[in-house]
């Protein structure tokens, strides 16, 4: 299987490659407003979230111009950062240099660089795992799914009903299985924002809006209409899937390092039994 060709033909990632190609094409010295608007629509980001401000022919890594210089409470949340390079051979860039680059930006130690995934010869996706985006509490002894709707009614999002679960899970999990089979998604529930289609995307919507300090469990499974796109939190989705399958909450104290493998296993099993429409 030609991995790169399949990815480029993938309807889920084609939008990403188009925008990345524009932002990082060496023929451009700056991005005009229309392209920022396009990125805002596709990524759910505003211009200040775009790390690369301008790209010039022959630039070097130590000459990066970043537009984000703020602290990381709610500035650089997006977990999949896409960059385009002329090639590793031409720019003399390797994974170790990238790791050093991004670790150097993270003086608050919020992000854990996972890996760099090669999509084509010149496009790379660098995922981050936000260590402080999970809820710091849960409701011991309570059924999470039973509390889902009344909790979400206090949010600005749309309360998640049974029909919503059926509708959105089909879209989201079919997309995840495609990515999983393509070698992109490996059941890691801490993965970044994955665009599924125009109907739904997986993201940490409320964390992006509020910042990790204000994160609360009641926001996990709210479907929100942000910038005219329905968005769903993958951690909340995995938690509910786990509870629907096993009939019990995953933990009385949701500890990310301990709970993530259980959610991973749950999602992978769920994906393995899913048939793409």
C-alpha cells in the first residue's frame, strides 16, 4: 500500500495538507487574511494560534519567527501541529532537533512531545499530549452516563442524547478506524485534534476556550457548535464508550497515566469491530 498516496487521498486529511502547503510554501513570505480565515475555519484556530508567522526561502530553524509568545495556559493548545519542510535532506532537520525546538518553547512543561509522523516527503505532523487538560475530579460511585445530560445542560454546548451518540459515533469512529488502519491513529486517547469531516471533529473544545485550569468533568461529553462545526471531546467519548461497554465508570479518581491505557484498549476494541460505511 502506498501510504503517502492513501493519506493524500484521504478526505479527512486533505484539508490539512492544503492549508499546511499554503502556510509553509517557501514562495510565500507571509499569510494573508483570507488564508488565516481558512485556517480558522478548518483548524478551529484564530491567527494567534498559528506558530509560524512567515516562511522564507532558505530559512533555518534558528531563524524561526513565532507569533505565539504567550504563556501556555490557553495559547498553544492544539495538539497536532503541521509543518511543511522542503525535505529532511535539504533542511538538515531530524526528530531530535524538532524535539529540542518544541521542548525549548515549553517552559511550563505542559506538553509531552510524542513523535513526528511522516505524511509525505515534505509534510510532517507533530502531535503533543497536553498533560494538564484532563479533569481533576470525577463523581465517585455515580454513573457517568446518567449524569451526562443534566451536567451538560449547564454548558453552552448541546446536551448529548442517545441519538446524538449513535449519529456522531458512527462518523467519528469510522473516521478513527480509517486513520487507525492507515497507521495514523493507534487508540491513544490523548491524541490531538483529528478532523473527521464537515459534520464532526474530535477536539478539546472547552479546554481551548477556557484553558486547562478551568477544565471540569462536566464539559467532557458536550457536543458544541463552535464556528458552525460540531465538535466532540475524544476523552469524554472514550470514557462514555468504556462505561457503556463495561457498565461502570473507568475510575473513581480519573488519573490520566493510570486510566489512559484502559481507555486506549476500550477504543481499539471498539474500532476493531466497526465497519466503515
